[in-house]
C-alpha cells in the first residue's frame, strides 16, 4: 500500500512524551471509532462536535494535536485553523476529511495544518499523520500528494477555486458593502450572498474584512471602478 508523503518543515517538535489530542468531528459514531484508533497510542483529552467547540477545546486543553474534520457545523473549519494556532501555538493540526480535491489540501496546508488525511484511509494513515505532526513533519495522503505534484503551480482563473460570482461578491465585501447592498447590486437574495461569503471564507481561509481586503489586493482582484 502506498504511504503518505512526509516532509520536514521548520516547526519545532513537541518534546513531551505524552501526546494529547482533541478530536473534532460532528458525527458521534465517527468520533468513537477514531478515538478507539488514536487511544492505542495517544491520549484523547477532549472531543468537539462543531467548529466553535473545537476552538474552545483547543484553548482549554492546549493539546499536542487537534484532529479536525474539514466540514462541521459552525462555520468553515479551514478559517478556524489560524485561530486555533493563535490560541495554542504549540498545537499541530491534522485535517481529516472526505474531500479528495487537491485544492482543499493546499488550502489546509496554507492555513497552517501539518497533516491532511482522507477519512477512507484513516485506519491506516491517521496514526502515522499524528506521529508526523508531533515531530514537526507534514503528512499528506499519497493520492493527493501525487495530484498536487502533477498540478501546475499557478492555475488559470481566480485563486483558491473561487467562482466568478464569488469574486464579484468578494470585491464588494472588500469595498465595505453590506450583504443587503451586495444583494441589491448583484440581484441576488441576501441568503445567497451569505452563502457566497461562507464559501469565500472556506476557500480563501480569511475571515475579517481587513484580511479580505488584503487578499483582494494580493491577488489583483479589484477591478477598476
């Protein structure tokens, strides 16, 4: 069986012999199975069922590693990774997901995750990914590692897989328009605008308006007025 890609980055390894884990997934049955798998070698100190609870548990327990489901209630998990790392700089993030598109792996690593594991391979890869994260190593599912290596570094079109409509919404958010104002300008419902904004946050990994403005400027997305 192919093994995941592991490579060292400039992150200090955790020197503690007791590896503690916060386990975040919105399905109780999945958490139970993952806990049984992880506790063969590590100590699971807490569980979380949504994004905000995961952030709180990281702040409270300062675990060695958080195993984080990519899709949970409470907002985009990717956008929460920088918040977790700010609250607990010594915590490593291992993302566990069903999303097998390379862009999600890129975005997770860009946000600060050290590991990216597909749920279908969790029984053979998750423990190895946690071991790697504890040592300051990155772990990437081998299938995704191959796809990322083969993909062009600068894909055509908007960054991070944003759609043209999401870029339009992003520009208006950066200019300071409210959801209602964007709705009127683009002839969309307010709920649709909110959905676009959630997708923008998930894909870009940024949340505040200041970050969005910087993101628009960095990628040259602001069209001439």
